[in-house]
C-alpha cells in the first residue's frame, strides 16, 4: 500500500506515511505503524472538521474526502444511503463515478446491508456478484452505518491493490462511521 506524503486538500492535517515494500517482519511492522499513524491523524482531522456539524451530507462529504486523500491505493471512497427497504443510492464520494443505485441483493454493499456487518474483500475477482464500477478496483471494504438497529448508509472503499485491508482498517473505519451514526437524524 502506498501512502501519500502530502497535505490533504480537504482538511487541516498532514498525512505522513511510507511504502509497503517487502515481507520482512520489520518492514511490515513499520508499514502497520505508518498506517496506524495515518488513521490516527485522519480521525483527528475528521473530528476537528465536523465538530458541531449536524448535517449528515456535510459530515459524509468530509469523511469521504479525508479518507480518499490519505491513501493513494484507495480509488473510490464514499457513501451509499438507504432510500427504501431494498435500495442504496450514491451519496457523497471521492473518486471516479460510482453506481447510482444498488439493490441490496447485489454486490459487496448489498451483502453489508443484509448482514449488518463489515464486508472485507481483499480480492474482488473472487466475489461472484461484485459490482465492478472500475476495472482498477482489486479490493473492497464496506462498513454499515447503523442507527436504531437499521442500516441507514454504508461506507464503501475501493482499492487498486489486492490484500490492502486488514484489522486496522476495520478498527479505525468503524470509529469513523460511528461519527455519521451519531448525527444521523
């Protein structure tokens, strides 16, 4: 995974990182420490930017922007909102065009809604009903935004590399989607 070493264009923080270059224990450990540092900074930046904001669209827009600009391998970061009992509609996002509408009986986003749990697919070629919005996407992670026991939206992240997502992504991204759930009307 490549981390950007530039200030984000959306927030107040600077995202630092390195490059995952090999499988030696020290290098992987360093990569994970860099990844943790990036997520810590992104989470702090998001909290600072959305402090006092109660508009879910504004909050989701800020979150998508900050995450997208923090990780070079993420080619699409955004939200899909539940608009009825079986339909997700694209919400705020960063990246190329996404699907406008997703039936919850299709794809990784739909599986996330149905299971009300995080879906982590590190090789989308192995997912029979993966919805390919971009041929560059090799991995996908989707997290539910749950309010009062119901999924109201999902955070969808696509990556250009396989095997890019792990427990650290789950941990920090769950904290981030909790920010959305907390202000959902």
